[in-house]
């Protein structure tokens, strides 16, 4: 299966650079480009790409709002949006993840990481620098500690959720818990349904907000 990618960035050189990196990768094809947020939303809704690379600072509509319109909590059939920006600022990362982004990268990341992030998004896994994730979630969820009022998780579901919150991939969780990859996916799907989280990022945020990690 070819992964179809839409690039949204107001800088032509950035879009060209991303296109060169991604089109050179077997199994990935850039299907179109958008130079502003409004065009990004319109084109994404029309083309339904597998992954949309979204800059934050763009004319007409900023990338955070565009991400929310494509992948936010109120979207019935959300798209996968990977935010790629120049600014590694906690507030930007947090806002992007809450808006529904499935990952967050800075533009000076090595090309291989960009490719890995696209593949991770398609697999339903969020790729955010572990250091950024821990720093970010620990900072913005300070003061948590309450238990979630919803259906309690089983012991194994909780183990999988905590592993996600620490930044582990499904394969790493499977090795850590000594279970199959399909079992990990089942645990996460069940946990997500119980806590109202649609993806790994929301599962991680839930865990930190409820004081399950320190």
C-alpha cells in the first residue's frame, strides 16, 4: 500500500524539501501541497490523505486550528495529522496534541525521522521525541492524581497504557509485557474505549492527567 501524504506549509522550500525526502522513500507518495491553513483543510477533506504534514504558523488559518478541524475531538472521521514546525515550544506541542495531532516534529529533524513519523502515523502510533513528551506532559498535568470516573482498566490494559505514556511503541510494549503484538493492540483499543481516548496521544495525556505517572 502506498502512503499518500499532503504537505501543508507556507514556505515553498520547506514543502519542496519534504517532498524530495518522502517521494524518495518506497511506499510513500506526496499527492499535493497547500500553502495556507484554509487550503490545507479543504484539500485534506477532498483528497483524504493517509497523513497530512501540518505547519503551525500559516496564513489564513493557523496549523493548530486546521489540525483541530481535521482531527479534533468533534470530527466524526478524523484524519491523521503530523505537526512539523520550527518551534519546539511546550505550548505548541501541547496544543497540537490536544487538537488531535498524531505526532510532533521539529523541522530540523533528520530526514529518516520524518519518514519514520509518517509510517508511525499510519500505524496509529504517535511519534514525539520522548524527551519532549515527558517534559511536556509532566509540566501540563501537574496537580493531577484523581482517578478517572469511567470504567476501570484491567491490570494488563493499565500496563499497556502506562507504557504508551512513557513513549514505548507497540513492539516495545509487546516485548516488555511478554505478549503478542495483537494482544497489545487489543489492550490499547479496549483501554481507549473505556477512557474515551481515540489514539495513543490521548491515552498518554489521560494517564498523565490522572496522575498515573510521576
